[in-house]
C-alpha cells in the first residue's frame, strides 16, 4: 500500500491447499494499482481491489 507517486499498489498472495496427495498447486497472486484520491493516503481501495472487494 501507500501513495507514492500518485498511485497505490496492493498485492495479495494465497497458498492453494492440495486436495490430492502428491500434487502441489502453489499459490495464486492478485495485484491492483489505482490512482490516489486527494487526502486518501492510497491504502484503502487498492487493498480492497487486490482482494476482489470494493466494487
């Protein structure tokens, strides 16, 4: 998060559990970059967007 340069960026990473013994599905990652609103600080909406919320 943060609002350096007029943009806020958030990234969420989730480990995918294995439901089949012997298979590793690794992780999934989602990122969002959004412009900052004046006085917002930038952390709120970018973090929500990275997690699929705030629509």
